[in-house]
C-alpha cells in the first residue's frame, strides 16, 4: 500500500504540474501508470475521477480566456465518441484492454508530434471540431486521455497554444466527467475499496499542490520542454501497460 501511495502521489503531482503548464499531463502521465498498478478499467476510471477535480480547478482559473463557441462544438463531439467506447470496454477482455490502452497512448503521442504545415483547415470549420471532439471522447473513455486528439486538431488549425490551453481545460472537465459517469453507472468499473479513502484525499490535495507548482514553474519552463518531459513519462507508462497486457495474455 505504501508503494501504491508513493506512485499515486508522484503521478498526480507531476501530472498536475504539466497540466497547468501545457494543458496536457494528468491523463497522459497518470492513465498508463494507474492502469498498470490498479488494472485497466479501475486505473483509467480513477484517473478520470481525479482529472475531473484537476480540470475543474484549471477551468475556473482560465474561464475568462475560454473560447466558449469552440468549447460547445468540441464538447458536443465528446458525447459521440464516449458512448461507443463504453461498448468497447464491455466487449474487450482485461489483457487486451491493457494492450489497447498502451497502443492508443503511443499512437496518440506519435500523431501529436507531426508537422501541421501541410494542412489548411479553417479554425471556424465545424466538422473538424466535431471529429476532434469525437476522437477525444473515445480516447478519454477507453484510455483516460482526451488531450492528444484535441492537440492534433489545435495544431492542424494553427490555434495559438495559450488560447488553446484556456479552452482545453473546460473541455477536459466535460470529457472526464462524462467518461467517469458512463463507466461507473454502465460498466461498474471502479472498485472504490481498492483505493483507501485517505489515498483519494491525499491525491486530491496533491492536485492543488501540483497546480500551484505549475503556476510557479510556468514562468521558467518553456511549454516545449514541459511537453517533452510529459511525453517521455507517458510513453514509459504506456510501454509498461503494454508489456503487462502481453504478459497476462501469454
């Protein structure tokens, strides 16, 4: 239990710091790690739950800078992607789901690294927004990560990064709330007894500690370097989940 506590606290702290600085972090870093230590469904559901609190805190902080018109379209797409994802969770066995989570995170990280110069998509076009929201909703429900799909969209339409992050926070609030509720009521995928109440409480405290630290570090750490470190941590966690799924399958 001590090992679980240390892993969970460090994961939440690092994820919250990167989330505040880059808009990505808690789901990317925490999703693979918690899927590894708690299992694919319970781990992703817990990171969804913690991400709700983290996103609510961040969304409140940037509420005056949010592009609410884009938010409504992207958030609407989340629903389209989350519903079929619940069916995937019902149909896919544990080891295969762990493999899928690992592969999806690695693919998302790979896609998010592409160069957007070849695309010429209007920032006001509704269809690309809906597609991005749908992809984000699907990945959030299955793997606890909506950010990479939305980041790809932001790069394709050349959305200024700080403006994008201000709109991303409330979108992630909707994505994680939707994914969490769907899995709790339709899948029953969270065994709350698996994680003691004090560990939940400690994790929530470190969400706010991480957000404060992220605010302080934001002045000194470039978005590029913070995103690179978060990507490395997420890739390491995804590889661990992938290996565990393969071992359990064999």
